[in-house]
C-alpha cells in the first residue's frame, strides 16, 4: 500500500493517523461490537462522540458561549439558501463577490429578497480581495456575506470587511481550522468539512444565538430552520454520524498538534516553500495577487497550456495527484490543507525545479 500526495481541492487529504484510528475501530468501536456507522444516533456512545466533538471544536476556535455549533447536512451549498431563509427579516442582504462560490451564494439569495453585490473582484478574474474597509452597506441589510477563502482562485480575506454593525456571514469551507479566528467578529461561520476537516456529508455551522429565531421566511422547510436543529442539538433527524465521528478525530489531531496557533505557523511555513519558489521561478507563476494569497489553495501557471498539461501528467506519475487547476483559472492548483505534510510540498517544489530545468 502506498499513499500519494493528494493536492485535491476537495474532498481532500485527511491525516493518516486519523484514518488509521478509524480503520482500527471499524469493526468494534470502543467495545460496542459495532462500527460507528451501525450505531444508533440516540445511543450514549454516539452522544458522547457528538458532545466531545462540539467541546473540542469550541476549545480549538475559542468559540464564545453565545454561539451554537450545528452539524448539518447538504454541504456548504445548502447554506446558500438556509442563510437567507433564516436571516432575511428585512429581505435585504449585501454580498461581496470574490469568486464562484460567493457568486453562487449571491445568486441563490436573489430568490429571497433584495440582494446587493456591494464589491467584486470579477474585473481581474477574482485574483484579489477588494478593499472592504468602507463599502456601501445597505441601511437595512440583514447581513453581509463573504467567502473567506476562495478555493478556486487561491485568495483569502486577510482583513475582514467593515460591515458597519451588520452581522457578517462567512463561508470558510476551504480555510476552516487552518488558523485561529475571532468568532465574535461573525454572525455565522460555516463550512463544508470535506476540504479541511473531514469526509463530505457534514457542514458545520457556528451561529450567534440571537440569529437563531423562529421568525424565518414563509415556506422554509423544517429541515432548513436553524432553530429546529439548535433545539435538538443537531439530532433532529439522523445526523451524518460517521462524518461527525471523523471530524471529532481531526479536532483531537489538531489539539495534539498544539492548537490552531501552531497549525497556522506550520501552514505558513509550508505555503512559503511553494510561494517563494513561485516568486523566483522563471517558468511558474502564481496567479493570485501577493497581498491576497491563501495558505490553503495555490493556483499557478506556466503560461503555456501544453506545458501545463505535460507538468500535470509527469507530476501524477511521480505521485503528486490532483494538481489540475479549476477550468476558470486553468493551469495548476496545489491545495495544501492541514493534512498535507511539509514533506509533500517540499517534494513537489523539488519536482517543479527539475521540471523547470528540463523544459
Ligand atoms: C467546495 C466549496 C463549496 C461547496 O461545497 P459543497 O459542500 O460541495 O456544497 C462552497 N464554498 C467553498 C468556499 C468551497 O470551497
């Protein structure tokens, strides 16, 4: 058995230790004689898995008491409708468009009210984060929406927008738990876990208590009401139990590594190996503007489509897989989430150096 360096944007690499532990527990979880997949979600064993996961996540992100943690289904994309359905009391929201995921969320919200695109970086193919220090926030906006890390374009908000007192809603799917964040700056932080935290099928929603109300838009399905899930502690119906169990193991893994400050240092060091090479290379160029660069997703090009193709083919043969960039940017993208070891990025860069010499 040999493992590859998987640079996929998602579903992405998980820590080897976590997979090994899960394999070890597959047939008999904790003396129960069954796997977590076969277990009642109402059992005390599963309740313990859920509570431990919630507590560990709260500790990792230092989540204040007035925020609830929900483990839901439907991926990040279902939140594109759940957010307006639950939050649009005045039927107005402001969106900052920094890429396709923000745009999709914006388009979905259009169904429910007046939605303003108050800033965008579409003019330069989303290669940067616009200045959001003094935007025309709508007087009666129910919230301001961002996609904090733009998976496709490799950009990240390094400073949060000034929302002028309106709740900030952030999609953090591709930067979740990659560094500490101050949750009190947000109304909602949410992310699909398949990028950086666990297996597809779980979305984590961290939501400020006062935003959970029964006053939602008409026709909001029961399954899409935050207050229903909050009241039931994410057990309104059968939750994505196995996914939550794996997320819980990843939380433990992050704690064992010393918490998110340490994880951030590691991620910075790791990303820097690739970025400093891109900055000095005569062949490869990073496509995101320097001041907006993501620690998690690194798109780059050679400027020659045939050479890009050749690079991806040769890299794949060497065990560096899923490096093909998103079709809207072209070229390559290395997603280097928490579970990608330093060694993976260092080996990729030495392969890139060889490729540059030979081409
Ligand atoms: C992948 C991704 C999504 C979509 O996630 P799904 O769980 O497939 O719906 C949304 N936002 C961002 C930032 C992503 O990277």
